């Protein structure tokens, strides 16, 4: 992969030369891997898609995929296929569905890559019924599920929970779903419990993936009780498609595929602990697992169909900065409330003077009005719809930086 990129990618040649790395002189075996400069999403975003893509007419089709923009800006990537980890085939063999009737409920911006590249990568066996729903119209999507007698759903965890009510409303019981494939956000214990209750007959797959990759990096199922006991954000690592390293707990990923945009020592932004020779209750052969923790920079986080960014909060509070410093801490939690998952937010600001109730109300108002947590919703919109609880505001004189923290259940291995 290293010499493939050096030979074919102007982007990599320029990037490596800028950092004084030449694989022909500096790379001889795996022990030289640490000599290779670390690549970040910022580096990828600095080049256009055409500048960082290697295109070969023999590859067939290319499918566009786009990231959520959690890191600050969406990234468009080309994929010619999306392969499935060995663990997926292992679980599919255990479940033994006679004919798969498949409904994907993901944003249309990623539909071509998910279905086109996924099918090219043997995501589903021949003879499967394949449909695409609309994440903005659950009744329409539930009608499709009813008509195709769907037994296999692909969606985000938060979407899966909301969609169950629409299935019931259209007369199609969630108990008819035999396989639930979840991606796009971390999974909490509250979400796991809720999903098992609603989709009572489903084998549930949880994936750890990123837009830039040719496959899921990690995967586990509802059979993995030992992994779940370790952390709700722990996964069997996909060592067939990736080589993994950590540096100061930051995950570095190298893809083992000749991608249009190769990934070599790519820092994806997640703090990670890797364990070897882990034997799981699911029966899959012992191997590498990963426990995923907070973001390395702690300046963004995505959960429950929403993303939180420090830059959005700083921008919203700029007009009130005479009363407090820029330092804040946002603790995000997810709980089950009235048959749905909701987020709770504890927001702590570093004050300059003693805060007043008037100032607290002003902060709450500007955060709800100005902070966007999805492409279509402000924080206030989400609170009004019951997806997020009213924000809890506190003050402190001892904060030294700004950070956004994930649910505490993800933090126990990283404190």
C-alpha cells in the first residue's frame, strides 16, 4: 500500500515529501511504519477530491460517499466497493435467514455508496430484496417495509428506535425484523436495552466505521456479552481490511485496499485501547478488539443523530463573552425516556464574575437559538421536539480549556 500510494498518488507524494519521508529510502519493513507521517482529516480536506483520488478505468464504477462533518466540515470520498468484515459473514451464517428482504434507512447522500459499493463488496447474497427508505418520512418507509416483508434493517441506533413506532402504526411488527445492522453513531447501554426490547427477535449488529474506509473497522453483535460488559463501545477489529496502531491512545488506521484515496496512518480522531487475543462469548475466534473512547481533541461529538461542535458554541456565546471566558465543558448523556432515547446536556462555563439568573437565562436562550446540532435543527428545535432535554447550565472558576465529553460509560477506560 505504501509503494502503491507513492507511485500513483500525487497527493501522497507531496504530503510525504513535505514531511521529509521517501519510502524508497526510509521504509524497509513494518518496523519503519512510525517513520511515515500521520495523516488527518484536515490534510484530506485541504485537497480537492480529484487531487487526492487515484482513478483507474478498470475499476468499474465509483460511488460517492460523504462524511457527517463532525470534524468541522463534510468530506466527499470515492469508493469502488465496500467489503464486509469476516465477523459479518460469521453472524449471518449463525442467523440463517432463508431470504433477505433488506431496507436501508440512511441519508440519500450516502445511499449510492452504501448500496452500490456495498453490493459490489458482497454485502448481501444474491436473491436478496433491496430497498431504500426515506429518513425524513418514516410512514413511507414503514409502508415499504410492510410490502417487502422486511426482515433486515440498516439504520442508525436512534433512527431504529424512532422507526419502530412507525412500523407498528403501519401494521408491521418490529418483531418480524430478524437482523438489525446499526451504524453511524456510538451505541449506549440505554440504546442497547431499548433496541433489544423493541426488536425482540432480531440479532443486532453494531459497527464502528468511518466514511473514508472500505469496510467497517470494528463490529460486534448482540451475542457479544463479554465485549458489551467491557464497554458498550467495544468491537472485534477488522484486521483483514485494516492495520491498526495507537499513538498516545489516538487510533491510526492503514487500509489494506488500493482505494481511490488510500488511507495510510490516518488519525481518525478517536481515542482507542486495543487488546489482543480476546475471546468473546459469541464464539468468534480470539483476536484483536478495540475499546473506543472520547474524541482525541474533545472538540466535537456525534450521537443520537446529532453532532456537537465547540466552534458552534464559541460562536453562539461570542456576544456574551464579557461575562465569562471561552472555557466550557459539555457532558453529553443518553437516556431512555417515555419510549424514546433522549440526550441530556450538562453545560459548565468558566465565569469572570458571579453569575446571575438573568445571565443563566441569556446563555440558555442564545445556545438554543444559535447552536446547530444537525443540518436542519438548532439545539432549541431538538429540545422542542423532545429529542434533547432542556440544557442544565452550571458555572465554575476552575476550567482550563473547552471540551465536549461523551457519555460517562465510554470514559471508564480513559480516565
